C-alpha cells in the first residue's frame, strides 16, 4: 500500500522568486480597489464617504440654521429665491483595505503551490491599495492570527509589506473563525476585507465571514485550490495523511470514489458561494492553474474587486 506524501503535489519551498515582477506591477498600477459601500475613514484621503465635510465635491443643500458657517451660504440661491441655503460637500476620507492570508499547513500543497499563489494575490491587492493611497493592513493566520502588518498608506510602504509577506511560512491547523474574530477586533474601522484561503476548515467558514459582515465590512472571499485537489491524480490502494492533524486513512481509489469526492468538493464550493452571496459578500473560487495575471487583471475585475 502506497503512502501519499504532500511533496508529490508540490510544496511552498519549491517555488522561489519575487511575489510581483515589474511587468505585472506596470499592468496593475492603473487599477484601484473597488468598494461597493461608501466607507468612512478617519483622515481626509482619497475615498468618498457619506460624511458631510468641507471638501471640493458639492453634494446638496440644506436650509440655513443659526450658527452655520456663513462661508458656505449659497448666495446665488438667495438672489433667486430669497432663501438662505447652506452648501453641503462630500468629505474625502481614507479607505481601509484589509487582506487576510491563510498560511495553515493545508495551504502548502499543489503545483502551483496554493500558499505561494495566495501570497501573490495578497501582494497584488496590497500594492493596488497602496498606490491609490488606501490604508492597507495585512494578517497572516493558521489556528490563530499569527502576524499582522498594521495599516499603512502610500507606495513607499510597498517594500516593507512585500518583505512581511515573503517572510510567511506555512504551518499549523486552520481556524478561520478564531483568526478572523481576532483581526476584526483589532481592526474595527470599516473597510474592504479580502479573505484568501482554501476554506478547508473542519469547523466551517460561516463564523469567519459573519464577523466581518456584522461589522459592515465590504467582504470578498477568494478560495484558492490546486489542480491536484480539483482532479486528484490518484489510483489504487493508498494511505492518506492529513497534513494538519496527522490522521491517516487507508483507501482504495476507484472511479466512484473519485466521483463522490468531486461532488463533495463542488458542494463545499457551492455552499460557500451561496453563503457569501446571501450575506452580501463577494466570492471567487480559483485554481492555481489559472495564470496569475489573468486572476488579477480579468477575474478580480469581473468580480468587482478591482476597477
């Protein structure tokens, strides 16, 4: 009986090189993070919120009330209608972009490797956010929130952020709920949340998504799976070892068994998609066989994550 080793399907250590090359940076530098909700930040920045302030973009009028700043009276309306009306403006404020990457042991699988692909996606989205003056924060997790990169803005922080991602190493069990709860508590300001994982968590994914939806975040779940998971190249009598908890299962791989596996995986993906859509979150499941540039430039645009 054969024992299936993970390194037969590729490991994170096998893939080297920069997360983002110069050609890709040039192509995605014109993109921006697309928020479906009007989000409120703390400082004046690049993104519009519903908060009324003193920026340059006119929004509406309201009747004058005692104590209003006379500089914002609309004298043209007064001349025409003999009514005192105050101009209202949309204040320009920061948009926060949060990217969470699953670095648990189950992500260290596949050719191309799932974790490497996930880190590249995190790097690309973070770069797009930084060059558009969003505040970008990143979390790396497994059974807990292992490491965080506090929100920063501006292209000057790109090298530091890429170094943070490149220092990630796989390991540990998956606990989506615990990691996302901790991150949500540590980052209460509303923004766009991108959760990148294979979502292969025995405890489920529901609570993880709920933590962000309940805080009125703009949520996007990116599921990363390998070609070997989608279509396992297995046959015969095998021992399968769970990389996260060490459980070993002896199986005989047959056509009906593979068909049942694919149905179960399709049910997992479909259930996650439906769960996200019911709660107003965006969702995309992608194979690492998809060229990475196609993911960023085409698929994320189609999903409305970038524009």
